[in-house]
C-alpha cells in the first residue's frame, strides 16, 4: 500500500474544503508580486518556523526542481535560528536533505 500525503488525506476527508483551500493557495501565489525563487524560499522558511517537516520536505523538493541551489534552501531554514531557536532548524534540516534526494554533502 502506498502511503498518502497529508494533503491527499485532507482531500479524501473533505474534497470541498480541500478544493477551496487549494484555490485560496493558488490565488495567493498568483496575486503575490514576488518572483518564484523568493516564494519558494519564503515558503520553506515559514514551514521550518512552524516545524512542519512534511512541508519543508515537499517544498525543498519543489525548490530543487526549480533549480534553486541547496545552499539557498539551507540559508532560508537557517534564518529561523535567531527568531525561533535551534529546534525548528534542527527539525527542518533532515527534511531539506530528504527533499533534495538525501544528498548531505
């Protein structure tokens, strides 16, 4: 059995609300004047700040696919150190590497 992502579970639990949420996210992304690279990095930093390692992993993979260097993604996570402390950073780092395919050079 293939494990479903948390969003897939959300979609199965309530397709109407999950669909509306997806539309909200799409509207936010489309209305935001920031470039795609900045959006990716901000998203990863915010996911890390909220200790959402699943979100960090998924969005790190998206950043990798968008050709954003691993060093920039790590930098976004490390921005949390002085604001949120070391725990959100330590939680997020393995998820970043997982999102990049496990490379921990």
